[in-house]
């Protein structure tokens, strides 16, 4: 039976960042590493269907993994972009509100500072009119460390750099079951690269479940794993609409998050070509369908018009949709990243990641460091 030292299941941005961090660490020199991916290429789902925003680390609970890994991951990500020529722009973000919103804006600023984000700046009505005249807002905050990135080129760089360290990439490979025997994981998989599926079984010493939307399914297929430790998956769809008019904005524009809402509100984001789009909204779903109902443009326009009055539904064109692998249901308090290791579940050498939604793109390299360091004793 074939044997690898390390197997990573899932080639989204988090799985690729883990492969990069482990393969470039001298402690893991000459280890055989394989990345399994059920699709034909990397990053086909959540990793490529998002706002491509490099987040500052503003909104998350100060004692959370999301806060800590976003803030540290942001710095690692900007450094990676500069070092490996990944396209990005540090545009900055406006969080805007009315003249009655100073208290909630102050609360956001205080939470950001508790997370180590100390560069937020107050914006007056004069500042807003001068810098973003198309905005309808009385006050706000400016986050200078927020940016945008070409997520596909970023994932390409992670894959290339990992493969340069002899990491093997195995697409079209679905894990069917896993057994933990004599300190080894026996992985039974199916390879669907051709019209005749092939069953393939191998062993590995260390196993990382970074399967994103499929992480819970994979965890349930691990024999004798404590099912009570697996958080429930709540798939939350978010749609994006392109703006077909002339883009008036130079920065990302975020409204104040509304109370009891799942996301951060329908915000204005730019891509690296300065195309303006709005999204995402939130809709809990039961399947990974990415179609967009064009009639949603009316509700988008109504939400966006609160800060950008010139928008109308006929100027919004369906762009794309993504699905977040949330671990909390609608109306519940925001969830955190979940990273389970052997000390918690009793299977040494196994790390499972759940709830890798935003800000996982920003935090990806820091998540990779966290997983790498959990394995440093092996």
C-alpha cells in the first residue's frame, strides 16, 4: 500500500496555504505531502466565489481565532503578494453611517482596537463629500489596511510554491472513508479523472481535513470519530451584482452591520480592474447551486441606495454567487473557526477544520502556520 507522510484533503485557499506553510518549513523537509481535491482544479467553490477582500480584522470577537488569525494573516498575505508578485491593491475601506450612528461606529472602533487594529480613522461629512462625493453618509470610519487581491493568482502561487517543494496534487479524488489503525490513517478514495472510476487506498501519518463545504461529510466518514465533535454545517449563499454604470468609488464601501443580520450588509467592492459590484446578501440553502435570480436586483438596489442613492435595479447585472460553510444557523451569534486536533478528539495526527468562511482568505497563511505548528512534534 502506498504511504505518504502528510495528506491534505481539500485544495481551497486554506488547504493550499497549509501545504505551502508545511512544505517550506525545515522541520518537514523531505516529507511526502499530497493534496486531494474532488474537483478538477483548486479553489472551485468558496475560495473563488467571494469579495476577494483582504480584511483588517475589525468585526470579530477579540478572543476568537477569526480575530487573531485575520490580523496576523493580513500582514502575511500582503508580504506574500509583494514577494511573489500576486496582484493586490490596498485601497482602504469606508464603514459609513448616518449622523445618528456615532455610537455603533465607536463600538466597531473599540472592537477593532481590542483585536489589534489600531489604524481606524474617523470620517466627517466633509471628508466623505471630498473623497467619495457619490456617497450619502454623514459619518464613518476609514480602514487603511483593508484591500483587495486576485484570489486565483494567489492560489496559483501557493500551488506552484508547494509543488516546487515536491507536494503532489491529486485532483478528481474523493475520499470515501478513513480508518485510524496503528497510528496510521488508511484512506480509501475514488479517482474520477476518466470515465472509469478507480478506487485507490493509501496510508498517511498526518491527515488534515480542509474540505470546506464537505468537511463535515469527510469527518463523518472517519471510522470511530466522535460525531458529537462535528459542528453542524449551515450553507449560506451570497449573491453579487455588477454595477453597469460608471464606478464613482475609489474605496470599498461598507454599511453599518444591521442588528440580527448574518453578514456585514450588502457592500460595495471593487476588483483590480475597478469594476464595481455589490454583495453579498445572505440566504441559507440546502444545496450548492450557484444560480442567481435576477429579480433580487430590486432588493439589492434598495439596500445599496441607503448609501449610494444613484443606484437603480436596472443598473445591476448578476455576477456570481458563493456559499459560505457556516457552523451557525440564521439568527445565531457569529461562529468562529473550529480547528480540532488530537488532544481534543483522541486521534493523534488528525486536524479537522470547520467553518472556514470569511475571513479565511485573509487568514489563510496564518491558518497554515497554526496547523503546521500543531504538527511540529511529529
